[in-house]
C-alpha cells in the first residue's frame, strides 16, 4: 500500500500533471469568458438578425400523449445555444493557438546574433586582410 501511495505521489507531483491542472483551471475560467461573450454580445447581435431575443427560448411543444398530463417540450434553442458556445470556444482557442504559433515561428526565424569576437581575433583578422591586400 505504501508503494502505491508513493507512486501516486510521484505521479501527481510531476510537472506535466501540475501543468495540466493549471490548464484545466485556466480553461474553466476561459470558458466562462467565452460563455459571457456568446450570451452578452454574440446572441444579442444574432437576435437582431433572426428576430429573436433569446435562442434558449426556442422550443417545440408536442401535445400530451396517451394519458400523459404533460406535453413534451423539445428545447432545441438550448442545443443551438450550446453549439454556438462550442463554435465560439473552438474559434477562440484556434486564434490563441494561431497567435502562439506565429510568435514561435518568429522566434525560430530570427537568426542568432553573430558572436562577438575577441580583441585578439579582431587584430588577427586585420593582419590577414592587410596581407591579402599586399599580395
């Protein structure tokens, strides 16, 4: 049992697991931001286009079936809202990854600065150049 606990402790304290935990927390916060973006900005603009104020209110009511007192309500608006949230999250993540890749490429493309040469090397280079001119 002690071996199992120590193995679990080693696993849990690895850098990758800690990075993943931070990513999950940040992802949850980012999800709230995107949900707010969709609910507070995109949905109102979309409602102007489609003439509805709230997508989640869209539903189809099917009359009660054999002896059931309640009608069946299919809330397809919730589904549409969830799809819209997904598209917004996926597009936001795409933009973040695209920007990250662009920055990474710029760093890779930047050639390293030429190393500074010592005073002795500079003098030797001058002497070499002078000797080439004489010949």
